[in-house]
C-alpha cells in the first residue's frame, strides 16, 4: 500500500510534536476569499534520510528528535470540529531523526487573504544534531514584513525559535531566540519582547496571544516545546467577515528530543478507516479515522469514536490503541484496531466487527513479529467469510476490483522488525457504479508496529 507510509509518517510526527490525534481530516472551504498563495520558492529541500535507513556509530548519544516550523496557518475551531482555512505555509519538518540533518523551506511572499499578508520572505528551518555526549533539535520560523488582519497586527520581523536538547544530565526545551522587531498591535507600538503568552484584546474581533509558548514539557523520557509568535482567536462577529472560531497562527516552531535506553526507535500506529482517491479523478482522502500513534518516545496512545459516516461507507464504534516500550535489553511495539458495524459501498462489504493486531518485540538485538485479523459476520458480495481467513486472502469484486482480507506485510532484519496488518484493503481497478476512480483504495482496521535500529 504505497500511500500508507506517508500517512504513517504524518501521524507519527503529530504524536512526536505532542499533538492530539484528529478523527476527521479538516476540509478546506471553497470561498475564494480564503485562497492562499506561496509564490517564488527560494529553496525547498526534503529531509535527507528516514528513520529506516539512518545509521550512526555506537558512541553517539542514544536518542532521537524531531521538529516542525511553518510561516502561517489558519483554521476554525468550533467545539470538537476543526476546519482548515489555509496552510501550513512553507512547512519544514524532521520526524524521528537521529542524524545531523536539516529541513528547509522558504518563500519570497506569503498571502492568505483576508487573514494574513507577509510582504517579505518566510523562512523555516529544522536542524538536528547529535554528538557522543548530547543531542538536540532547533526549529525556527522567521517572517519579514508581517501584516495580519489588514494591518491590525504588524511587525518588521517575527521569529519563532524552539530548542530541545538532552545529555546525561537530562532533557530540556526553551524558546530562546524568539523575538519581534517593530511590533505594532492595534496602532500601539510594543518596543520590548512580549512575555510568554501575552494576551491582548482586539476590539470587535477577539484577542491575540503574542509569544505563545506551549510547554516546555521536560521529563526523563524526553522534552518538547511549541512556540507560536502570533496567535489570533476570533470570538466575535466582525466587519472583516472572518468566521467566529477562526484561529490564525503566524511564525510557529516546535521541537522535541527523546533520550533512549538503547539505540533503537519504537513506533506504532492504528486507525479504523482510510480512503484515498474516492471523489471523481481528484486524489481526495477521508481519514484516517480514530487514529492513534506513538513515535520518537516510549508510551501509549488511544482514540475512540462512537461512529463515522464517510463517502465510502459507515462505521460503528472505533477503538484504536498503541503502546511502545524500550530498555537496554529489550523493547516492544504493538498496535490494535477494533472497528464495529462496518458497512462499505452500500452494503457490498459488511461486518459486525473487525479486530487487527500488529506486534514487534526485541530481545537484545534479535526481533520477532506477529500479526492477526479476526472478523465477526464478515460478508463480501453477500458471501460469508471465515472469522480467521489466511493472510493476504484476495477476493475479486465484480465491476470494481478486488479486496484483500487480512492483508499482512512485514519484515525482520539484523537491525529492525516491522509488522503491518490491514483487515480489509479494497483496490479499485475498473470503472464502476460507485463513482470510484481507478486506483482508489479503502483500508479498514489498520495496525502498524516497528522497531528500527539506528
């Protein structure tokens, strides 16, 4: 499944950055007034390597880090529902990185009318370092000539900086290096750098938090921090026509670093449904629903939803759990997905419940893995399917394509173990009455676990 690693990376990065999982992919409004442009890229270099193929000497400080930075983004938050407005613009990120590495993204101008206008450059950089005695990540976002809300908030320079590091004495994070130059809010110049989380009311609109610092969160198991230099919250109907509940973030940087007991990185993720390429010929997606993920740290995560209605079907109760451990002599990663009342493609595929599990264990430098899928009352095209079908059972779907039941993919090497189980994987190979384009994929009850040496 070529699309899964990309989504796994995104989910794991969110977990690394201390963000909570979202059960619904935000939608972008069609209102042209919210259109964004990021013109004339200066540079845009990808992460130089991935956790799976990074290597280091045994004398390096044991641990791994990650971070992200972006120039601006906007979203509407109403209760538990989040909808995207624009961005993140010019994003740079590193995930689960253990080597000396850099991710960099810059643009000459950034526009997202009528919310944010930067007449100068936006420059975002995330850098990781590791030596024999320490490791760390520095993330920066710097904007020249920022203007927010038609000039209500202006600054010559806005710079967010998030620093996370660790050594034998512990792990810590800070926002040193974050600053404003030429800051003006509602016509009032602010000549000193605002203290963290300075809140200023904006008449007839809402408020702004300047130098917003989330964290630092410091513990023996790791450290992380997020810095948002400008965070506008709209809570009042206004003449600008910006929706109540809108959030506008300008110059954001996050970083983390996790010391480890061994030179291995554990990770796990699970979700109940992910569909891609379901709408016409546009590569749209739904999900991942009820996703849970842990990476770049030892811990656990879970996500539960009562139900979901998606463009490709409906689901009942969804519960996904992941857990990782790490010690000098052993480690583990495991994920489970439990999804009830599955009804895909107008009853073509139904099941009372689907439960999948993926596990990887390490003893010293040896790896074992296992996976399983259990089905309750599974029917495909009206035909009942066994509760425990063999791995990678393929069933043709007339006039559509095929479905793989209990898809299992995994590997063990001298330095890693990976196990991935998907209860159902529908692949569209021909034109059909469901309006699904050729190449569309639907995955249900997905569990992924891995341990990778570095």
